[in-house]
C-alpha cells in the first residue's frame, strides 16, 4: 500500500475500510536484469515479477541501492498490460546493458519525448504527440480512454482538463534490447481538473475523496496523479510501444462553493 492509498483509506468511514493485503512476489519466478555498471555509477537493477509461482510476470520493478540508508529500495513498479516482455540484451556473463534514457542517438525516442507523449494521451487523447510517438497498445489506449471518458462524464454541466504537473521523479532507467532498442522505465505527474460549467452548480466529493476534500462541495477539484510508465523504444525511426503504466492519486484540492466559503 502506498502512502496515498493509506491516506485515501483512512479518509473512508470505518465500515468502508478494506483489509490491507500486502502485495508480494514469487522469488523463484523473478527475472532479474542486472546491468554491468562502471565505478561510481548508481547501482540499480530491473525485475520482472509474478505474484504466483510459475506464472508469467505481471509487473516490472526497479530497485536502486541507497548507500546512505544501507539498503536497496524499490523506486518504481509498473503493472504490465502484456506478459510478453522484450528480449533484454545480455553479455556472456548474463549482465544486462544499461543505456542512456535521454539524449541517446541510437534510439528513436528518449524519456522526455515519451513523457510528453504520455501526457498528451491524457490531455488531448493523443491528438498531438501521443499517437505519433506510440503505436497503439493496450496501455496507450487505456490512457486515451481515460481522457475520453473523463471529458464526457459531466455532459454540459462541467468540464474536465488534464495537464502535466511538476514531476519530482525524473530518474529514468533503460536497458538495451536484442533488437538494438531499449526498454525504458520512467515516471510522470499529471493533474485532472473537474470544474462546473457555470455558477450555481457544485461538485460533491465522493467517499474516496474524503481524505483530501472532506464532504465540502466544490466549484472545481484538481486531482494530482503520480504514474510509473514502461515503454519499448526501437533503434530506428518507428513508433515506440507503451507496455504498461500505473498511477496513484496523491492529492486533491479545490475551492469550496460560496456558501461554505462564507461559513468559514
């Protein structure tokens, strides 16, 4: 359970609290991709994980060494839409090859462009860069569907706008694949702002919003999401493929309706 999940759960009435079930993975089924790194480079590795013995991987995770804490930390985890992973290039000793995730002329796209395309999927349904950078995959279609569904759910009573937001998680991790491309794992942050179409209307927070918004009606609500993404990028000028993403809401805020503001 993430910190945001914990906060959201604590905001619910006691009767609606769901028992916490920690996610675990089967060590015997884990596929580790450990890059051979130079002296002085931060130490990290990627792992394809399955929650059941003998099952294909369902998640990709990145673990990074934190010398100051004397431990390894899982810094990213992505739910996979496809259990078929790209073939990672391994040397004769079984080590993977880490490559630059940005500014790499050997790749068709870098992290900055991938992140821009992902944000465009949410903001415009992929109209500008999303559908140009990414080939259609289940993951990219899901992001576009989020845009379409959110944009129509209020009808003519409200509007929904997605936008990029300040991203504290700028580290990206890339492994060379056997076709000369790369598997890139990165993060992005975006907002979703729901607003009433005209005065006299209000948005009533749902029970899942209580941790941030309580039960106060709002004229608009801005939700902030932090997401982890995984994409395969070719070596030649072809579209990349988004193979999975996982988002968590980390904040929600918005101005109360006038009657509540005056009461305060």
